[in-house]
């Protein structure tokens, strides 16, 4: 992880007031991911709205749909990590963008032909989820290549900040489009954003280093997968991080799977208001991206992450208290504060992995961590949906947010509670160090 002054890890290189934006390749990556992120945030709202409004689906079906997006992480995450370590990242990412375009376009086409079914939505969710597994695994390694291993905390903060901005705009845009033209229309805009992302990636000029594989390496996919699992499982920093990520992702997706149905059917909101209210969490994400570097400098990367999680996670309990009228502020405030904590965690943990892990292991470590973190998402989505239909939407919100609130204790029991800053490089003996 970068040191206390994380944006100054190359003191011999002149700095500019534009920081990482002074690099053309990073600007292209940033623009492409920002536009694509806008589309993704539209889809997060549009797909459940299509299921609820157009197909009259219940919360169990909505939870199944949300889980289908993440199921490929459980099934493919580990082999994809070893596979990505062997490939050039940019062509793979472009191909993933184009697959997503084709899948998303199929939904409005089916709707216009009056042939749209819930099964079709699930297939599209699985397809887009599979593309996301390959894209995101390559993307986390590609950032390091584009930035040449420098200023990773700043670069991740910029990307996380733009992602949070698009998540503010996306739900609002999706809600307005759904209100005016129908939820299916939003997916057309989403498909266009993936095309823009592919074009930006195509224009990046950085040359990726070749990794020559001998015959033993080509034949040892299973061994490479095991190496990635062992690296994460034995490391005293990565192990609690992925455990915390798995727990909080399950709980977050559990209440997110039911929150649209909760807001529409229990609170009584229309699609436009649902989209507007869901932007509060993304607004918190913007604030988190803006303060992540300052928090890391002031308190340290390890201690700052822990303190911020302890200060924000309990406010998730405001969400199930939401009622119509002034009570909507409870949802907005809770989602806003939780968004701050999650945004800072994404930046700090992502930057930590990119600097801490050996470059030749990065793809496998990222895939292992993300597979473990994401493997609980389908479970959380399905659990939240089933609870919504079984005990009611508000009780389901209480149950799942009740898991989020104390989740920071997992990090509090890790070595970071005694250390100001997370280490910048992996040293084998650290895995067995005391304290």
C-alpha cells in the first residue's frame, strides 16, 4: 500500500497539478470507465424495474435476477484469474464490452417484439456477469500497467470518484427514463456506454509486457489457481479483508435485492422517486472518493479504513425505518453514510492489493479475492428476496442491514488494528509475523 503520502511514491518524477490526468492513457481509461459506469448504474435500477413493473415479479424473482449477475464469479472467478495472468488485458476487456452490448440490446428487441420473459432477463444477467468477471479481473491488473505501478491510490481514487458520480446520475436517469418511456429504454443507453468504453480502450497506446510461459506453466492452471488461493488464505492482511468483503457483500446485496420492491410497494414511491432516492448512496461514494486520500494521510491506510468503517456501517440501520414523506430522509442519510465507508474501502483495499501483491500473481490474487467476495452476493440476493416474500419487505430489510452494521468488527480483529499503515510490499516472513 502507498505510504502516508500515497500520491508521492515516485519523488524523482515531476508532479503536475493534473496528477494522473496528465497521462493520456489514463484519461482514456478514465473516460471509458466513467461512461460505462453510467450505463451500469442505469442497469442496476432498470433490470429490477423491468422485472417488477413489466413482468410483475416478486422480491424472490428480483433477488434471483440480482444474484444471476454475480453467480459467474463463484463459478468462473478462480480459473479466469489464472487465465488473465497469461493474456494481454486490453483485447480481453474490449471483447467483454462488446459481449455486454449484444446481451443488453437483446432485451429491448425482445420487448418490442412482445417476446420478453423473465428467463430472458436471467440469461442476460448471467451473460453480463460472465463478461464482468473477465473484464474486472483484467481491469484491476491493467490499472497498474497504465499507471506503470505509480500513484495507484490517486488513480484508484479518481476512478472510484467518477464511478460514484455516475452512480448518482444513473439511478436518477434510469428512474426518469422508466417513468417517461418505460424501463426497457434505459438499456439502450447502457449498450451505447459499453461501445464508448470499447472505443476508449482501443485508443490506449500503452504496451503491455509479454509474459513468456514455459510448457510447465501452460499445463499448470490448477497449480496456479491453488497458488492464488494459498497466497490470499495465508496472508494476515488479505485473509481478513476478503472475509469482511464476503460478509458485507452478502448483507449489502440482501437488502439491495429487496429495496426496490420495498420502496415501491411498502413505502409507495414511483419509479422516478426510487431512482432519485437510490442516488443518496452514490453521493456518499463521491464523498468517500474525495476524502479517501486525506483519511489515509491523516490516520493511515490501515487505521483510517478501520475507523471509517466503524463510524459509518451502523447507520445502515436507518434504511428499514424509512417511511413516506419526511421519513425518506432516513433512507437517504443511511445510504449516504454507508456509501462513504464502502467507497473508501474500495479505494484503500484495491490500491493495497495492486502494490502489495507481486505483479506476476496480481491477476490470480485479484480473482481469488473477488471470487470470495462476490461468491456470497448470489446467496445474499436470493436470501433477501426470499425473506422479502416470506416475512415482509421491511423485516427483510431489518435482518440484512442488521448484518451490515457490526461487520466492521472483522477488520477490528485483524492486524490493522495495531498498525497505522498497511504494508506496501509483500514479504513472505510477514505471513508468520506476530502481532
